[in-house]
C-alpha cells in the first residue's frame, strides 16, 4: 500500500519553516506497525510548491491513501488542494489531520474534499484506518473519535475519545529519511539563529497540565514524556546520521519535570554529545530552579523562549495561564546570567484588556533580564476557551474573521481589547522599543547571541518590527470584526496553536 503525507500551506516572507515533525512521526510509526507500506512525504512550505505541483507529485506516486495536515492559518489551500487530489486520484482514501482538523472536526467534511477527519493524535487512529482500508473495507465505525463519510454519503462522528499513546518511548524515531534534511538547514526555522544551521527538530513530550485559554488541547492535559535515555538515543542517531550540530526542542513545557531535565543533562554529558540546544517553543520560567538552569546549560542550551504573554495579574487570571510574574523574572535572570539568550512571547489584545494592563506588560519586559521579546496580537482560534469567551463577551468581533485569508503569523485580523487599534499598535511598539532601544540591553544581546557573528543577519528583522508596526493602523483602518490584512505586529499563529507548534 502506498501512502502520501502532505503538510499543506505556502511559504511566505514571514513564515518559519522547520521539519514537519507531525507527519514524520506519523510516517515512522505507520511503517513500524504496518507491512508492505511505501510512504512519501511532501512539505509544501519547505518546497514552496504550488497546488498543481503537489497534485502532480501525488498523481505520479499514485498512492492508495493521501493524508493532509495543516494549521488553521495555512488552511486557505485546503479546499482546492483536497479537491484537486480527489480529481487526480478518485479511488484513493483522503484523510485530513493536524491542528486545523482538530479545531474544526466535522465541519471540514463540508469545506474540504475528504473521506476522514483525524482529530487529536494521529498515530493510533491512522493505523486503525489504514488496516481497515488494507482489508478492502470502507466501514470505519470501529475507530473511536474518527469523523468519516459512509458509503451512503452520511457524515458520521464515532463515539469515544481519540486514542493516545501512553508510553512515548515506544514511538520509533521520526522518519527524517523521507525528507531532504539538509534543505531545511538553508531555511529560517523557528529558532532565532539565521541559516545555514546543521540541526533537527525534536518533540519529547505531549500534553500540558496548564489551562491557557488560547491553546488547542490536541494532546490533552496529562503530561506524557519520553525518558532521558530515549531522548539522548534519538539525538545520537541524528549526530551519526546527519552530522547535526544543533537540536530544537518543540515541547510545550520541556521543564515540567525538573528531575527529568537533570537526568537528561547528565546523560548528554556522559555520552559526550556536543550539540547546541534551543527551546523556541518556550520553557516555563516561573518553575525554573537553579539546579535545572545549571542542567540545561550543561546539556548545551544556548537560547530559549520564555513565554510571558501578559504582565497583568488580572489578565493572567483571565487567560488561566496564572504565571507567577515575580518568579518569571527570577527564571529569566537565572538563564540570562548563564549567558543563555532569552526572549519573551508577549500577547496584546485579550478581551477586557485595557491600556493599563498593556503597560504592565511593557513594564515587566523593561525590568526583566530578557535579551529580546516578540509581541503578538491575540487571535481567538475555534475550539479554544478564548473563542468561547469572545463569543460570550463580543460575538460580533468574530463574525468576519477569515483565519485562512491572511498570514496570521504577521497579520492578525481582530482587536479584542478595550483600546483602539492605534493604541494597541502603540503598545506593541513600546514593548519592542523598551528592549531594542536600550543600548545596554543591545550590548548584552550582541554579547550573548549564540553565534555573535550572525547577529548582523538577525538585526534587519528587529529594524523591520520597529519601523513597520502599526503602519496600516496609522491610516485609520480598524480590524475589529472585519476581514482585514491590517498588520499590528507578529500574530499568534505560533502561540495560539502552540500545542502543535512543532508537530504540524
């Protein structure tokens, strides 16, 4: 049986591209569990290919099954891509999965051409579906949580929760051999460091016990993690196979279990693994301890995001992140004094947020030991508690949102706060200027940048953010509840869909 797995979405000027861990992990799992399986992977973003080119590759390969994954902000291609593949491969089984499928569920049966929608983790559900398909059946009623279309054309959602893998150590390594790893080294990934870089991305845990209302619950709330031995074995495999020098960990909360981090660090040193480590999807700073910080640095950590979101205790409570802000400041300082390059994620524009709340965020950034920060504007994605909150407080603001119509990585499309668009844009600029226009912090940034000689390639992006923020708002255009391409600053595609950031 031939299976093609596609990560859909076009590359844009501002969209980072890292290896498609979600479909690589799925491919590795399926070929480990099923016999007589041939798999091909297409990453539309990395190849920057048109829909026509993707369909041409599919037609040439002639797969029996096609699986498509995408995020909501990349879903604009989904309708045309799926229908074109159906036209080219009328007898193939079409499945859609990933964060967009988990958010929209059965709705995708009406907006995309698909036989099945896979919600949540894909490995166990896809294995079950493919076994049934191999047997020549089209009856998927025994697959818990699956959305599918019967032979009579009826859209069905099977009862029961989608199954999850309890022991992540049982997972085979992601199928990096199915892509040209080196081609990603030339592209700008989720890390701050500019290309070229000899790296791979890894995901060592699933689930998060925190209840931030802007996140999707793709992996659930129970934290499941690979053992230090399993993590290091995978790292060693990539060093031997590809000669990598860096690893990006995309975990939602790598440091939830401090003992695991310390044991991981000790094992890295015993195995003499000399790789640089980054955490572009963020560590949780308010649970960091001195011994965990030491362990991270000893293992090779050179950069890490430390998500703040908001400096307002009231908004922290509203969004249920409940970050301890004084402890956050201490955690930032722990890493900064060890010369780890630290950067914050900030989110402006939450429901009920006022100018005073936004100023608290700017003040926390200014007082912190952060090297840099990135300001995001809140986007309420469907099937999140944030979306439900906006539906209760201001449903009109959701009426015109076109998630797929703009690149939400840089062009948010709604203002949920209590301030005007111009004021919102002004506070995002203040957050940047509080850091980037401070000469002492700029010197620290240059000193601690993981590859100091490459900071010159990082600087243009800083200047872009300082000069372009709020430009369209200055023209008097408003975003509230409107379909719009008005740009405030970097949007929340990476934050709101965090929970699947590295596993698309």
